[in-house]
C-alpha cells in the first residue's frame, strides 16, 4: 500500500530535482533555526520546575525607598528569617541562604594525611550557609547522612557528590563523613553528609552547605549583620514556602508588619524604609530587579523575540513550499486528470500529496539535524552556558522534532493537496489547469506569498540597520571622558596604606604607563547613588546623587573637563568636592562659577564645592545624566592610562605583565583581574549587541529563504514562457528587453513589499528607540538603503535564470515546442 504512494513521490522528486532541492533547503533552514531556538527557550523555561509544590515557594525580596527614590533588592535584612519562622502564620518552610563572603566563592583547603601538606582549591563556587529546611525545599537525594542529623550543629558541612569526589578522590561517600575542610584559612568544618547533585535546573544553587548554626559561633554574625534590621548585605537571601490555602498578600502583610515592629523609622523622612514582596519561584530566573550575585538572569523579551524569529523562518519556509507546489501544479495537471479518470478518489490524491510533503519535510528535518551544530555556533551569544550539547539524547527533543515534522507537513501540505486534488479531470485533460470560469488560477496566491516573504525580509533588514546604527552611536558618541587605553583593577582591602602607595610608585615606573591614579569606580562603571548628599542652603532639594572619588590624577587621567574652579587636592579623606553641570543646574546655579565655595553636605560633613565638571555619561544612553559629586580621596581601584600612540599599542601586553608582577609583589596570593574601560562601556549595551547579532542571522536566513523561493518561481516562470521568449528573440527583442520583461513583475512585487514593510519597520524601530534617552535619528536613508539592499539581492537572484533564459537559442526553443 505504501509503495503506491512512495514510488510516485520518488518519480516526482526525480523529475523535479531543482524544485525538490529548493524546498528541502528552505525547509531545513527554517527547521534548524527552530530547533536551536527551541533548545534555548526550553532550557530557560525549565528552571525551577522540579520542586514539589513550586507554586507555593517564594523568594522574599524588598524595595528600599530613600529620598523618594525606590530601589530593588533580592536580599533582605538578616534577622528577617528568624522573625518569619517564629512569628508568622501560614508559612510552612523558612529557608535562609547566605552566600559565602558575598559571592559564594571560597578558598578551600583539605588537610593532608598524617600532617602532610594540605590540598588547596583557591576558588570554589556555590558555598552557602543554610539550615536543614533547605533540603525540604530543594529535593536532593541523600547518599550519606540526613537533613535531620547533618545540619543541626555548628561547624558542619554537607557536600554534593561531585564536590566530595573532588576533595576526597578514591573515598566512598561513607568514608567522606567525618573528614574536615578549612575555609579561607580560618574556619574548620566537618563533613556530616553527602547528597546527589541535582539534575534539574535551579537558581537556588548550592554545592557546599555549611550549617546555619555556624554563623552565630563566628565573626560571621557581625559580618552578616544578623541583628541589623535597617541595613542588609547583598548575599542575605530568604525563601519561604506557604502552607496550603495561605494567601500571598497576607504573607506579604505579615513580613511588612515585622519590619514595622523591629525596624528603625526616621520621622523626618516618613517615606523612607523597606517594603517587601514575595517573588514566585517561576519568576526568579527572569527578574533582573531582584537578581543575586551568583544568579544568571534570562530575558523573557529576548526569548519571545527568538521564538518570533523561529516562527517567521518557519512561516517563510512553508510559504516557499506552498508557492512552489502550486506553481508546479500545471505540470502535474494531466497526471491528476489521468488518476481521477482511472478511478482515484480525492481522498487518495490528498494522501498522495501529503505523503510527498511528509517525505520532503522528513528529509529537511534530517538535514536540519546536521545543520544544527552550525547554527548553535551562530546563536552562541544566546546559548546558556549550562545547555548541554547532547540535545538529541533528550526525549523532549525527539518529540519536538516529530511534532514539528507533522505540523509543517500539515501547514505546508494541506493547501496544495486540496488544490491539486480538486482539478476537474475533463477540463484538465482538455485545456490544462484552469478554474471554472476558464482563467488560469494560482497567480494571485503566488504573488501574495512572494510579497509576504519579502515584507518579512525587508522588515528584518531595516530593523537590523536601525539597531546597528543606535549601537554605533552609543559606542562612538563622546561620553565626556576618555575611555580608550585605560584599564582598571582592584586591590584587596588593606589597612596598610603604604602598600597602595608602593604599588602605585612601581606602576608609574613602567615605560608604557602614561598616568596612574587611585580612587573609586571609573566613570564607566555603574556607581552607587546616595540621598545623604545635599546642598545645605537648599535642603528641600532632594536627589539621588551619584558619587565618585579619587586622587588628584583621576580627573586629568580621564580628560574630564572642568567648566569652573579647580581640581580637588590630594587627601586621604574627603575635604572638598566637585559637582557636575547637571547637579549645579538642579541646585539652581545659573552659571558654573556661582557654585564655587558653596557648602555641600557629604556623609554628614560640610565640604566646599571647588569645581564644576562638564557632564559625562556614568551610565548607558538608556539613562539621563544624573547629578554627580566627586570627592578627593583614595580608594581601592587603580586607574591606569597607557600610552596610545601607534607605536605604543604593541607594548600593552608587556605593560600588563609588568603590572601583574608588581601587584603580586605587593599582594602575594591575591587574585589579579583587570578590565579595559572601553570593554566595560561596551557591556552597557550587551543586550542590544545580542539583539543585533540575532537580527543579523535572522535577516540573513530570511533573505536566503526568500531568495530561494524567488529563484524557484523565476525558474518556473521562464520554463512556462519558453515559447514566448523564443518568438520575441526571433522578432528582434534584445537581451536587456527580455530580461526586463521577465524580471519586471518580480521587481514590482519587491517594491510593493518595501512599501508595506516601511511603516511597520518605522513603528517598531521608533518604539525600540524610545528606550534610549540619547538616541540616533531615524534618517530616511536607512529605509532607502534597506530597500535598495533587498532589491539588489532580488536582482542577483533573478539574474541567474532570466539571463540564461534570454540567451537560449530560439531555434531550439521553438523546435522543442
């Protein structure tokens, strides 16, 4: 039975090799992109889906308010967890989690056997402090020990199986119990349990679990501010699981009541304070406002954009298939008429055509599997680091491929199948493929599909040009400070000031170094903003003021222009201050000189304003320039400006090696890490650059699929007009005339697509640009260039076949007719 369908399908493919190849290529490109995007989206949306009763698990987050400005924090005051556990109702689990030393990384030493040298692991990630309730929240499987017995006492730790094997290779999990680890040279703990590594994806990551009771027995109680309600550390997190039937709003109200009970409140600023909310477990992975140090945030808009791209590419591939299938219908009209005359029913014909479609789609799916590794490289910027490449081993991927094959078969195959199977056998065998009123059918549909394809391609081209234009504007616009040939690095916190002075002196002797300074963050680093800086004569002016500080070399190193006054003088503590032009304007000074000598309250001290700086962007072009104050004092960040002449750049790597050597000489054993400022600025626009990268590939694939479809239609059209071309040549038509006749209709379709796409592209680009305070103009030439670019691709595609058809010998052409 199946051979009755497969053999005719094979003969059809063999007779129409080129059309079959175009269909398979178009479908495989669309399917490959969809597979890659499916892997990314499925991975990101799989986070924290395995926890039992996940719909009742929340992360407690807060929104601090200072001077009318609301901030966001995924961390909470440390004593909140104890208060929630003891005084709240409707809470089934209370799980505090503290990241070790702030970022969850620790230096771990494994004592040697019989007094031997310890084995050192300099930086181990995912070290947390928590209680036994953690394992009721995150379902680890216990291999040795138990939550009830392993997490009760101080100075105990539970390890995942992978960490146990790392620290104690060759020992069984039972033999690991009782062994000791030393954290950061000053805290010795005993291993009391081993759990299996999680297979599910979660943002509540931990690989080494030190008992929460350890905090109260060490200096960590002070470091973690375990009794401070009005301040918090960024590594203090709290998760809760509500009891069944507990209303989320009621739980939030109880948390707010606890802060009202224990927190200190300033009657002079009644609006200041903390407000709390419960963030659902399934939102943690996508909420950047409340992210933590060790948490990787995914962007839902980016994922939806990826899914939209996959949908567009699949739609284009299906439109191509339908377009080419209906275009070839006239060639198969007599075959269909004969089949119907011999007794084939319409249902049998539909099965035949759907079977052919399924074979083509299956072949395209197989080819897409081979193309997927290439596209995984193309989409590398969007691929999560923990996405495993063995994607075909997952049953979900196989089901997705099967479902996609069936869906595309139905989407791309049903219309051609119903159209072709509906031919009137008498009319078909007599006249060819005609409708009931005798006019050729299908032309309007092919034109509609062709225009639709090029509308999508044109939209992507214009969007790509606008996104690239804005990124270039953002990166090349004058930011108000020097960003080239400048690098920064941070020294460890040290009570000996002479160490920094020694390092600074050594760095200044490096020939490739032009200038060096010590201070706080660079102008390109996102700095903190504080409300306790204000102009004493006008205390009513409340503003969040961005702060920077540094020594006397900071301002000239970054070429920050002074509009009035002078630079700050060298000092270990803040004695005088500079402000930027935006802050001077906010304070009511008409001219920069008017601000000189006026008092500014800075952390409770009155400091004179000795200069006004020109505005510079301390953030991306998304944000307006904020009020900023600069104090003259040192910090822990070194700012190095390298010589940047053409002959100097070759020596940068040598200079960096010398700096690293000088750093190691002053701070032996400390981590050395540096960053160039222009790279830091570029990271402001990482999401935009990822979007541009996505658009580049989406545009390229869209143009490729559209041009493949156009090539197929041109081949069909020239084949159908072979006799006409021969007659025109015999009558004296020139090559250019014939090419223009064959290409004219398609060029008009491309121009129509341009006219349709421009309003949509303008609206989308304009809306996207609204997210930037400082943005590039939407010039007319961007749209004209985009339209010309697509027209060029279309003409190149058309030229392959139209010139070949126009050059054909008319004698052979007419003889074949």
